[in-house]
């Protein structure tokens, strides 16, 4: 067993792919530098997008707000209020199909279809908190101009349009009034805001973090540090959408670089391609292929492993959960030599450890930049969402280990990771009630 581990570690290190090759201090420093450059409007791999959304102020109780969630194949509408214990109460929840996911829609049809989904709740409140998880340019009035759609939404005429303004026009055209105060924000921002309604615990700051199919992070920044925007009130703060998946100055192994070049969008979001659910499995497939070529697996196993074209993060995780079970990787290793299963497990385990370390680098950078969390009784609240973060074997516990080892023990900054039920709707409600 010792020799097998040595061979795996040597192999990974030869290509800069082992978690021990990643220096926490050096990578956090680079992350912080990119954050600062992005805030100053200088060339940076981190966009550092101002949201004009505040996380300040108390959430009012027993006041209803309309919420909407558009970000995939579904479009959800509901009403939310917070009871006297500050617990969210979700009512009138309905699920619809996201407009333009099955066919091309023009601008008018798109917004009228969307507006129609609000018919049963439109009289409940004058405010709408709208989680719109597509690329938008935000404005101080809390509206946003669509940059591009993703996730198979086909509505070319909507690009460049103000989402809130056009939704109000569509509501008016359908006889539902067009004077709603619409607060537009993305899923990472609503995740952060959802932490504000978490029980009665006192936090010094908040970070919103998503690690699922993709990854992104947001945090609260002083307006005085957002020097690329000259018209901000320096005494106030706002949430910054960092677009952290784009980080491109940190450690990358040789196989990371090669894998990035093989993707449909080379050079885009290189950090995301090392940790997120859409890419971790395919990256691991390339690691396995290289390991086969370098002789880490027996010939019978190598012949089958190199023939695998599609390997998902779910496949990788199933093997780690049940290395002697019935998954594709487990069956192939079982047909090889007695060392193949252990070799595969060590490769998968160390690749997951590396993803956890990168994740901790991301979160540590956000925590340090926020300037909060130095009082252990008032930690920074990290509101985390995403199946990869919670379901990938040992990933979450390892992230917590690195945060404890690096952020807490070395930097004196304390954090608390939480998961909020219905975070998207709760966060959208808080945005609609406080902005």
C-alpha cells in the first residue's frame, strides 16, 4: 500500500496536480490582488461586479413581498414574509416553465409570458425580489441589463434589455399595473442575503458561495474600496459579485491547462474548471488517462479506462463512496489487478482534496477582503449552496479543515458555514424588503 501511494503522489506531483503542490498563502495573495485590481477597474480575471444591493438594515416582520426565481428550466413565483421570530414564511408558491427554453421568443412574448406568471400574486405587494441568474449589468436603481442568456434560453431580442423595466411594461400591458419596485439579483447574491434571516445568531459579515455545476462567490465591500465607480456613497457598503470562477492567476497543473484547452470555451473560467461539478469529473477522466499512459494501472484496466469518453463528477463520487461497489470505475478496477482499486481511490481522493483546498483559498480571500470575522463570537457567515459542495465525499469537511488551519489559526478570522432552506426565495425576499 505504501508503494502504491508513493507512485500516485509522484505521478500527480510530476504534473503539478497534487494538493500539496498548492500553496495557500501564495494563492490567497494572488486572489486578493486580482480582487483589488477588479475593484479598481484594472485588468483582472475577477470581474468584481457591483450589485448596488445592500446587506444592511433590519428585515421587517409581517410584511409580504413577491419573489421570483429564474435560473434554469423552471420559473418560480411565491410570496414571502418574516414572522415575529424572523422566520421566513413562504406562500403561494407556483412552478412554471422558464420562457424560451423550448423555442425562440421575441422580446414582447418573453416578458409577457413572464409577467403572466405573477397574475395570482401581483396584488400582494408593491415590491418584487427577483433572482435572475443570468449575466446582467446592474444599475443603482436595482435593475439590470441582460448581457447574455445561458442554460438553453433562446430569446435574442432580450439581450441588452432592462429586465425590471420591461417586466413592469409587460405587467402594465396585461392590466396588472406597471409600477412595481423590482430588485434584480443573481443566485449567489440571494444566497448571501438568505444568511441574514438565519435564526438569531449574530454575524459580523456574510459571504455567498455556490459550488454546484458551476461556482461563484460574493461578499460585502465598502463602497470606498470600489474605486472604479466614482458616484458611490463612501460611507455605505454593497455586495460584490466576484465571478470567482474566472480566477486565472493561481496554481494550475499541466493537466489543468491541457483540460482547459480541450473544453468548448478554453480560457474561460479556469478556476471553475478545477473545482465545479460540470468539470471535476471530466478533468478526473483526463487524469486517469494520463495515469494509464504512465503505467499506474494494470493493462486490462488501462485498456478499458482509456476508452471512457464521458465521466461525470457523479461517477467519480460514486466510486469514492463505494470503491468496491457496482459503479463503472469500480467494475473496471475489479477486472484488473488487486492494486487498481486502491490506485483509483487515491487519485480520486487527492483530486477531491485539491478541490477542497482551492475552495478554501477562494473563501479565505473573501473573508480577508471583507475585513470582518476577527471576533470569534461574531464570525463571518458563509452561506453555501450546491450539490458538489454538500454531496462530494469529504469535500465540505476538508474545506472546513483548511479554513480552520489557515484562516482561523494563522489569520485570526472566524467563519461559520451554514445552509439555508429555500435560500433563493428567502434571499430574494430580503432583497425586496430591504433595498
